């Protein structure tokens, strides 16, 4: 069964998808509307949809660091913190994720859309 069985517009630029039996709200650029809707299985489904077919330990390292940093600080890590926290260069991270850091790693990690952050 296709994990995306339903896609509904809400009228506010948000849309709802049913994934793994859960209603998940996304913004117009497919960023999660709620940080707490994220799960490892959701990450794997979204990664597959964007063409990331092989998830490595480096992917998980980046995703877990970004989520932990956001949960503690309430914002995404800047590049310097991302490099230090993962031990990877920004270029390495850009190559790991379709869409790079902002529209790949950040989106797949369940962090808010950079356009909506203050």
C-alpha cells in the first residue's frame, strides 16, 4: 500500500497527508507543520520520495544532530555548529541530501521551513 493514501488541502497553504495511518500536516513546500509529527519511519518514507534510496549512518548522524539541536535551542543550527556537531563539512552534507541542507536535510529532519522562522 502506498504510504501516501490521501492528500488534502486546508486552504491556508497547508496540506494534510495520511502516511503510515497518521495525518501529517505539511506546508506548501512540504516541510512539516509540527516538529513533533516527525518519526524515523516518516523520514525514511519522505527520503525515498525525494530520491534518497540509500540511507547511511551519515544521514542519520545529520538528522539526529539537527533534531537534537532544534529541540534544545528552538532553531536550526548554523553551518558552523552543523559542521562541529556532525564532523562533516557543509559540502558533504549538501551532497548527502537531495535539496542540500535547507531543503533536504532540514526538511527531512522535520525542522520548520526556513521561510517561516523568525
